[in-house]
């Protein structure tokens, strides 16, 4: 059987050693090419891992910027809290000041109403006095008239003398009624002014109460605004915490990416070492079939002189 195979190969003009040599060379080349491709793949992985490192570092920087932005966002609610507190104080102060102004006006108005009432009472008293004086003066005139009539030997109870007396009485009554009416009118005007001032004082007191209530409501609204700003601040603070956690998470990505770079480097070295080992193994196999020995590349090694082929079983 070995003789038949050897004859066939010889008939083709190709020695068995040449075939083995060619196969060994092709195997070494394929192994070297595969090792090179493996190394190139690991280099590509390493480059991708380096890009991941850069991306992780950029993510850390972006996360830090988000922390800065979140910290800046806290300032707005803090300002709103301070503004709401100032607004609350201003509302209470404004309401109190306005209320006290109205209360002062009410006190003045009550005092003026009392004075006007006193003036009205005084005017009525003066009117009564003046009316009394007018009555006394009228009686004096009547007495003088009667005395003059009696001195003239006239009958004071009849005739023209009595008519003169009646006329004087009418004049005296008219004067008294006029005095009474004038002082009553003046007293009525003072009473009206006193009533108006009293009513105005009541209105001023109501305005004072409303002003104080308005200040309290304004303060309550400012407290709600302050509470809303405090909630906004808490939300901003939580955003800061979240951003800081994002920074920590991004920082964890950097060592992982760097580990991927290191792993890719080790993989490249492993691919080179594996390729060298495979090439060495192929070379050893090739040397066993005569590659690198005398006559192995001449193409003229005979069947009988090749110990590798001679040691093979006959059934190949």
C-alpha cells in the first residue's frame, strides 16, 4: 500500500517531504495570521475600552456639573424663603401701623364728638340764660312803660295805654323766642357734628380692625409662600444628593473602564503568547517531517530515505 502511494506521488513529480513541508509552512502561516488577527482584535478592544474610560471621565465631569447646577438651584428657594419671611413681617407691620393710625383717628373723633356734645349743651344753657335775660329786660321795659303812663295820669289798664303794653309784651316774647330758636339751632348743629364724629370714630375702629386683619391674612399668605419655598428647597437639596450619587456612580464607571483596558492588554499579550506557542508547535511538527533539514527543501527526498513516512503504518 505504501508502495502504491509513493508511486502515485512520484508519478505526479511531488515528493512526500515536499507535501509535508508545504502543509507545515501553510499551517505556520495560518497560525501566525490567526495570532495576528487575535492581537489586532484585542487592540481594538483596548481602544474601545480607552474610549469607555474617556466616556466615564466625561460622565464624572458632567455629573459634577449637575451637582453644581443643583447646588445653585438651592439658592433660589432660599431667597424665596427669606423674601416670604420679610413679606410676612412687612404685612404684619403694615397692618398694625395702619390699624393704629385708624385707632388714633377714632380716638380723636370720639374726643371731638364729646367736645361738640359739650358745646351743644353749653349752647343750650347759654340760650336759656339769654332768654331769661331777655325776659327780664322785657319786664323792665313793661314796668317803665306803665310807670310813664301812670305819671301821665293815663289809665294803664285800658285804651291806648293797654295797647302799648300789649305791643311791648309781644315784642318781649318775640325776642325771647328768637333767642331760644337761635341757640337751639346752634346746639342742634353741634349735636349733629358730635353724632357724625361718633359715627366716624366707629368707622375708623372698623377700618383699624380690617387693617389688622388684612395684615394677618397677608402674613398668612407669606407663610404659605415660605412653606412652598421650603418644599422647593428640599426638592433642590434632594436633587443635589441625587447629583452627588450620580457623581459616585460615574466614578465607579472609570475603574471598570480602566479594568477593561487592562484586560484588553492582557488579552493582547495572551494572543501573542498563544500565537507564538502555536507557531512553535507547528514548527516542531514541521521539523519532524524534515522542514529546515538537508534535502527537505530540494524536493528530491525519496520514499525510502524519509524516516517519517517509513514509520507510518501501511494502511495509510
